[in-house]
């Protein structure tokens, strides 16, 4: 019988399944990187992905992480995000549409959905004579009536 840890390693992540469906060869190191990305609740940059992957597989190199991230991005299984902090961040490309609120004091990224925003963007596109194909919305703010937290890494 497999332990929880062994079972977890053997079970393909959502991202890994998508990569296989798209015909990508999944090496052990790519599996580790896909697991790191699938389990991320934040929006890690390549360095963070590398550190997390190296905890699982110390033999993994930063070059492998960079190559794999580029491969995953080109295959459209992850999305590159730019939150204005000089670092490319990444998240799984998911079916459900969402937006981001970036806390400028802490650097926290909060995902949200809004039917009102979805309706408004369609209305604007229609009024301008366009069919909306896609969009990205990132809101930047500072907390109101909350104690401020220092931005990590500052």
C-alpha cells in the first residue's frame, strides 16, 4: 500500500493531465514543476517555482525550470502575469475567468470574479462595435480600514 506522500507523487496533477492531453512529454522534473504550479495558491515567479521544486527534487536546475515554464507557457497550460513589480508571475490556465486585485502594501494577489464586470465589458465592446475576444483586468489598491502589512521582500 502506498503512503499518502507516495500516492500524492504518483497521482497526476490537473496541470500534468493537461500537458499529457496536449502531447507534452512529461519527464520526472516536469512532473515536479507541474505539481509545484498546481499546488501554488499564490502566483509564483520562476525563482519561487525553482525553490519549491528543488525542495522536492534537489537535482532540478534553474535552467530546467526556465525551459519548462517556457514550454508550459507556449503550450498554453500556464499564463504569464505582470503585476507591475518587475517579476513575471505564473498561474495555471484555468477554465473559469477571474481577475486580480493586487495589494500594493503587502504584494498579496487576490483573485475574484464579478458578473457585473463581465456584463459591463460586453456592453462597452458592443457600444464600440466590437465582439470581445478576451481581456485581462488587474486592480491595484491599498487596504482601507485594515492594519497595513509590510510588503514582503522590501
